[in-house]
C-alpha cells in the first residue's frame, strides 16, 4: 500500500525553469560571453546551481577559464537575479490540476514531502501558498549527490517516514525518474513517452494527474 508521496518542484508543481533560464541567459551573456539556447536550458533542469554553471561553461568551451571564487560570484549573481524574478510568483503560477491533485492526496491521508534540488524551494512553496500540503522539504545543502542519485528521494521519504517500496515519486525529468526508481520507489512521470518512457505510469501533463489511476497502477 502507498504510504507517502515525494514531489519534484520545477516542472511538476510550477514552471520555474523559465526563470532559471532567464537569469542564466543574462549572466552567461553579460559575464561569460556565452549565449545559451533552449537545448542548453534542457540540460539545466533538476541540476544544482553550480553544476548548471559548469554545464554552461562546458557549452561555451570555457570550463577551465575561471577560478572557483569567480564561479561562486557568477552563481550568486544568477541567484540574485532569479530571486528577483520568483518574488513575483503567486498561486496563479501553480501548474494546472496540481491544487486538486494535492487536495485529493491529502484527503486520502497520504503524507507528502518535496524532493527539489532548489535551495529556493521553501520560498517558492510559500509564494504558491502550498505549505500546508508538505510535511517536509529536503534541504539540498545536506545532499552529497544530485539527481539521478536516489539520495534526495530517500531523504524526502525518510522525512515523512514512508518506506521506499511504499513511496510514490513524481518527476518531469529523466534523471528524476531514474533517481526515484533507484530508490526502489514507484515513479510517476509527467511528460512525453519519448523522454520519460521508463516511468511506471506516465501522464502527458499535470492536468491529467489522477490519484485513482496511480493507486491502481501501484497495486498491480
Ligand atoms: P537553485 P527541481 C532544480 O529544481 C531546477 O530544475 C534546476 O534548474 C536548478 O538549477 C536547481 O533546482 C537548483 O536551484 O539555484 O534555486 O538552488 O527540478 O529539482 O525542483
Ligand atoms: Mg523537475
């Protein structure tokens, strides 16, 4: 039986990827002389702040051009810009169907926690006014490895005392689905079959998420 749900944030609960992209695009252009494109942006999803910077530097052929101190400054500048963008977020930025889905899970009595790589996740949850639904949020500063390592999902399940085999994880990224499955959990994908074909159950978008279907697929 299902004992708990662990959620990714960006791409499942809200679309913060567009703000990450906007902030990285400016810092990459202004500070690094690198012009990133949507294909690079795809590679930043679910990846930590520093790793995102490294992806961009590699794309621009500048992976060894800066000291660690300089890199930290670029990351801080990006985050300051990002924070000014997410300040404008409101509950209207919750993805379609998510509010109803969270309500249904709560009504069914399952605890939920957040497995987001973002250090800004608590602030975003507050802006979206979804704090009441999540019993816990993993602090990514405590992680030694990023997705697709299962660590973040295991911590999220531990925080709500949900045994891994009885936990359902939701993700929109390949690395996230892999992490959920490596943790021994049931993976719910949100996205295209070409990308997320490995998920245990797949929904084309958040509006189609259906708790009864997940429970039935889990019980199979
Ligand atoms: P921050 P998720 C991830 O969120 C984003 O997808 C990724 O683009 C970002 O770099 C990462 O959080 C770190 O975010 O700079 O705010 O700490 O998909 O794991 O919810
Ligand atoms: Mg995501």
